[in-house]
C-alpha cells in the first residue's frame, strides 16, 4: 500500500464523526491515519475522545484572535507542523475565508447532515420535518467558500418517518454519517475520488457509486 495520508480533523464539539474516522483508521488497510484533531473550542468534548485514541490534539481558540484571518493563520501553522495532507471538518463551526479554503483546496472535506444541495445551514432536521420531506441523509463534500457547498464525494440516504422528531431524525442521520464519512475519506485518501471541473469523479465509477448506497441505510416501508 502507498503511504497513508496524514489527516487533520477539525472539530468544535462532541466529535462523534471524528471517532468514526479514528475507528476506521485503526484498520491496517485504511488509506489514512488521523494525525491530529484540532478544535477552536478549548473544552470541546471531542478533544478528550481523540486523546483516548492516542491522537495528538491541538486547540486554536478563535476568541483569542482579532480576526478570522489571524485565527486561520494559527490553525494553518498547527496543521503544517503536523505535516497534514488532508483535512476533515467534522462539526467544525467556523466559517472559513477564501485564503484558508484555497490553501487546502481539494484537500478539505466536510460532512453535512442533509442531502446537499438541499438544506444547507443549521437546523436541517427541523426544516426537513416541517417541509414533509420523506428522505433525508448526509453528504460529504469538498469545502468551498460558500457554506455547505462544494463537489460531493458521497451521500447516504435515510427515511424520514411520520413520527420523527428532529432528535430521532438527527440520530438516524448521525448513524448514517458515521458509516459515510470513513467511506468518503477512504475514497479521497486512496485516490479513488478526485475533483474534475467542480464535480467529483470516482475511479471505476459505477461500482463505487453503487456501494455508497448501503442497504442498511435504507429502511423499507418507511412510515
Ligand atoms: C454532525 O451532524 C455533522 O454532520 C455536522 O455537525 C454534527 C457534528 O457532530 N456538521 P459530531 O461532533 O461529529 O458528533
């Protein structure tokens, strides 16, 4: 196997997606290792969870900087010092400037709890339920300056049930996220998904795409 990509995971909170990536990266044949977990929130619970995996952690507290650019320069230095190849944003709640996005262009992923381009932004599950949408899910995409936009690597679909609350739907989507993000990172780190003309091209397109739709993520007879 070629050298594993060194991945930095950016978090702001509990870090359950980071944990799913760390679990996946424990497999010998996984094409990436989680080299650092960095947070803009000093007491983000995900930092302690990362240390339980023996992963190096860093905090760059955005409140200590006068502006977004200063915060991003400090974060960029931390990531460069750790020799990071790829970034995975996982519940990272900072808008990024064009400079930072360009510095990591096509090397930075994000996960969003909806089937983009639908339901960008916050409170996705409340809005899905209010609209009566029947299928929701999660998306892993390359980061661009526009929030929750960028070439889509992979998506997972889940049903929206009649009796769902935002919390029950969020839990179902989160389960899907935990399967989806390791899968998407493996595609990118393994060189099987790359950006061409602002769309993601998968190597061996048909089979790879079909495998994204895990049967366990699709519940028959959705209410
Ligand atoms: C996830 O739902 C992710 O899609 C969104 O923020 C949440 C982060 O959860 N961007 P966690 O911190 O990974 O548990």
